[in-house]
C-alpha cells in the first residue's frame, strides 16, 4: 500500500533535504519523459516491510554475504528462516541480485522454499523473490521464471500479505521481457488475477496490488492482441469498475490502480462495447462529477488528480465510441458539462496539462450532443471558456473547438455566442501566432457571420476588416483562401459599406468598380 | 501541433454520427455546402486518443512519479500555463508580440498605410494619399507643371505650392518643421530610360535605404529587390506615355521566382488581378491605382 502522506511528510523536511529532493525529482521527471518518448516507460514497485521506513534503503552488505547466506541456506537444516531474512535484505542491493541469480541452483532453492511446508519460509522466500523482481536487469526477471507458476497458484490463496507480495512480484517482472509475459499469459495470469480480485475484494491492499499487476500487463506493446481480449472477456472489467469509488478510510490507492487499468483498456483498444455495456461511461462520469467537484473547489486530498486523470481519459475515449443517441442514457446528465467547465477553469493554473485533457473531453462531449451545447449556453459557462482563449499549448485550440461545436449546431447558438463575447474574442484570436488558432478562428467566424447579418456588421464595426485584410498576406494558403472568401462573399458587399464613413465609401466604390472591371 | 489530422495516433470520427434532428438549422459538412468554392470545412469531430498520444505525456509522467514514490501534489512544482503570443500575419514578417496592443501598434505603424506601388510605409492615411499622388500619379505630374499641386503636409493648412522644395521651405518657415523631416522625401528625379540602369538602380536602392532608415519600414519591405522597384518605377514612366499598359505582363516578369524569395505579394485566387492591392487597408491602398487606370 502506498502512502502518499509519507511522501508529503518527507517533503516537509529541512531545507537541504527539500532541495535535494526537488533536484532528484526533476531529474527523475526528465528521465521518465524521455522514457515515454522512447516508448519504454515502465515502473516497478517495492513493497517495504512494515518495520522499514521509505527512503532508508541502507547500503546492504556486499555480495560476499549473498554467497555466504546462500551456502548457509543450502546446508541450513531447520534454521533456514534465519538465513532467509538477511538474504532478502541483502538482495536489495542490485549487484547482489545479479550475483545471486548466477549462483548454481539458487533459484531452485528459493522455489523449493517458496513451496515448502514451512509457512514462514514461504513468506521470506517470496520476499526474496520480490526484491529480485525490483531489479532493473531483465536477466533477473527471466531468472525468476521457475517461480511464476507458484506465484500464480498462490493468488487464489487466502493469506493477504503473502498474496500482496506475489502480486507485486508478478507485476514487476511481467513488463521486463516478452518471454516472461508470454509465459505468464500461458500460465493463466488473467484468470488468476480475476479470481484474486474477486476473492480479496474486501481487502483493499490486495485489490490495489492486483490492479498494479494488471496495469503492468496491459502496458505491453502487443497488449491489444494478446492481453486485452482476454481481459475484456473475464470478470475483470466489472471488478475494476466496482473498485473505482474510493474508500474514505483506505484512501485512493486501489481506485487509482483500477482507473489506470481502465484507461489502458480504453486507450489501447478501439473496441469499447464490452465496457460500455457494463456501464463504464456512466460510472466514470458520475465519479468524475463527484471527485472533480472537490478538485474544482480546491479542497483535494493529496493526489486526487491521480484518479481524476485516468477517469477523464476513460470518459474521453469512451465518448468517442458512444453513439450519439445513446449518450443521454450513458452519461451522468448535464452535470458532466458543468463539471468539465469548472474543472478546466480551476486547473488552468495549477495543472495545465490536466486542464488540456479536460478540454479534450469537453470536445468529445459537445461534438454531437446538442443538449450539452445548449447547456453550455444556458448555464452561462461560455464566458468562462472565453477566458481560457489566451492559453496556448493546445488549450485554446481545444476550447475554441468546443465553441465551434456549439456554433455548428444551430444558427441560434451562433447568435448567442456572439452576444456572449465570442466575436470580440475572435478579433484577438485571429491575430495569434499559432496557425491552428487562426484557421479555427476563421472557421468559427464564418459560422457566426453566416448565421446572421447583424454579426457581420458587428464584426466590421469592431475593426474586423483590417484583421482579415492582414490575413490575406498570411503565408498559409488555406488561411488566405478562407479570409478572402469571407471578405468577398460575406463582408465586402454593399450593405456593409454603409457602415464606413463617406470618404471611405467613395474610395471603396471606386475600388470595387475597378475590381469588378478587371476581374471579368 | 498535436491535433493535425495526419497524425497516425489520432483517429477522428466525424460526420457519420447522426445529428440530433437539428439539421435544418445547423451547418452541413463541406461537401454539402450550397456555395461552390467554399473553403470552410469545420465539422465537430470526436477525437480518440491512443495511449501513446502526446497529449497524455504529462499525466503519464505524474502517474509513474507516483509509482516510484516521487509524487508531490504541491502546486509549486507544476509549470505555469503559457500564454499565446500574437504574430504578424504579413508573410515574411516574423514579428511576434506578447500583447494585442503591441500587435496593433506594429501593424498600424508598419503595414497599414503601405503604398501599393513602392511598398513604402507611411504613418497615416493622409500622408499615404499625398505620397501616392506625388510619386505615383501621372496625372499629378502633368498638372503640377501648370499649377500649384504640392499640398502642405500640415492638416488644416491647405496651402499648395508649385514645387516640393517650396513646400518644404513653407513647412520649415511657417510650421517650424525640421529640415530633415522624414516623411517629406523628394522623389528622385528620373532620367530618361536611356540613362544607365545602374544609376537608377542606385537611386532606387538609396531611396529604399532611406525608407528603411527613416520611415521605419519593416524588414520585409526593405528586402524588396531593387529590380522590382526599378521595374515598378519604369512602369510609371510607361504609364504616362502609353495608354492602358497591360500591367499583368510586367507584374509577371517582375515576379519570376529567382528575384525575390521573401516575396510580399500574396498569391491570390485567379479572380484578383495582380495590380490590385487588395490589402493593407484595402480601401486606402487602392489609391495607388487611380492614375493607371486610364
């Protein structure tokens, strides 16, 4: 079980520690980012003993001890447990891990102890395996293969601590190599996980561990073909959904793991029928509404964004598969629209990346739902969305896309949007350096102008003509075409010229005459 | 940019979904647009994001920070959102601004009152008018031989003079203008066409340089090849001696690809003749054409 409060506690240490911690975190973050870009993003977890503090990974005694301990074990008789404990500590050391697996018969011995009649030895043996599983060397994971059928068998047992260790061990080794993963799949890891989650559903620590193991399995590159169909056919989807609501006492951790599993399922595979049939969209969206409200208000448990993030992604991707007419029944009603708007506004300064994901979900919600679009207007959410238009890096383009979705539905909506300030916002967004913003702004402008003649007049009176004229010199051909089309077909016709002063009218008429003359 | 449709990971499902019965009032897809040649193509799109999508990067990184016990929920660690910049549209002008005011000021100062013929930028509509008349209007040149045509630059004064020098003296004496007032440059006297092109090139270049320095024209305008200026000025002399010259030919030759890579001339649709300066405050920019339309 992962104790976020411990992390917080550490951060409250004195200045030196804090600075070191920050530097270490930043480096780690950089490394993770690069790993993700390389499609090599994998993490392992180490379950500490209850008596251990986090971050006190002492430098353990060197390799010699491992060899000695192993030899002692081989000859140990009834005192094996006495050697197993120090062995597990020794195996925290990476080089000791490598040494150990190279010793002849070492794994055979360990497996023997794992499956022997001494329960305490079993526990210590699995702890040794767990330490080994945390190694970054793939050879170590492969060396653990002889133990896997037993680890899987034990998942249907009743001992909770033991099961937890088995789960984390399996979760750690399965992403390490194709061979390991194939073997685990063949040995039935998916039904074993399903059974385990079912049996231990009241023990949230075990549920969390099972969620982690499943998540690791779902990260493999060919998960879509090899893993996901089996998972969807099992009882795992229902179980994952049932764990989503966080337990107030235990905390967010199990829900976090299950939500990330669901995200892996929805984002890797295009087939969402199974999940939709089980009410995944409804559940995720209603949970989002209840949790997200807290985030938007600012009172959050530390780390609730770790749960909100995968929920958002599930809703976003599930929405993309949900037929428009089924949307109403699948969703938590109009509350979702409200929540998403509040969330994106609340997160823009604290977690802009998450705000961007929220805006994406809002796009998917409004794309084909007139009801959602109408709600944005009647619940006075549009002005708040307009305030987001200055923010770049994908946020303003997504928000503008949402507004475009609204405009696209009805001419009435266009008129309302213009009244609420979208038209004047566009005169600013048309000048942005981001070409996507400019293109999208032109599209929205077109929809507004075509919906009502008053809007075109308003646009001209707000000085829109000069912007469009400037855009005709833009380097992008598509952008120029759109600006020219708008000017020629919809704005520069005689009725708007009455808005210009007399001096300019005279000029304009001469211009227009000669233009027509030369165009023939 | 993340959401370009050609990204492999991004799948959009648009159009195939049934609309909610408001088809009469909404916008149809581009294919069904009533007007031909309508370039607008927006349709609401469902965006499905694959797990490896760029948009998910930050969230995934936080997830793994959490798995590795490095997660901190404190806001201090998160980066602030970035604000969009504004960018000048004029192709070749790469100016970028952090506020709308800066953008407006840039545009109004450098691109708004631009003479179509010689690309010089003037600070106001009135001075642009006067410039065009005096530099590019052949009718003006003819009339100026017989009457006072050079208008005082000070608005409201209204006095006219036979030569630009006289006007300049007037500006200095009466209105206390500095002798080197930047917006009252003389148009260099043109020799006959037989005069060496190099000379004219030089003077044209000089004029351009002066413009660059004194009139604060942006880089794009300064980079106009001397060829082009020369050709345009020779177009002037042509216009006064010939009737309705076919300018299209000249324009075409002036716009051979080799001469100018940083071309200011936009590529118009076929319906817009090249000689019409459609932008830069089109209503006013048109002024430069008046004298040619004979």
